[in-house]
C-alpha cells in the first residue's frame, strides 16, 4: 500500500484465534492490529458466555448469537453517533448565530 507522499505502509500478518480456529489477517497499522486483537478477545469471551448459557447449542448457533449481539451493539453505537452529530450541528449553528449577533 502506498502513501500520497510516496512512502509505504507496511502491513503485518497476524494470527488470531476465534472459537479455537486460527485465522491469518493483515494489519496495516499497529492501531489496526490492536483493534483486531481486542475484537477477537471480545468475540471469544462472548462465545464462552453463550456456550455456558446454552450448553446444548452447536457452534453455528453460538456464533449466530454472538454475531447478532455484536450487530445490535453496532446499530446502537451508530444511533449514538448520529445523535451526537445532530447535537454538534445544532450547537455549531447556535454558536454561529450568537457570534453574528454579538456586536448588535
């Protein structure tokens, strides 16, 4: 991968384990590697939780529960982001109106 300045971004291949299976993934930055590793830990913790809660369910069902749970969390975070963006836009508009009228 190239940068606009002509430099190179070195991607690193890392291996993560999810539900006992190893997966090689590329991480372009240390921050991306950290995010991947934290996500794997979170997913594995969720799998363990669901396996304990539903011991008679198969791995596919457990993974489906985990995916649904993560998806619900993602939708919730997206709604929070949208709400914060609206609040920011309103506050910015209010500030602009205030600054326009400050000398009047």
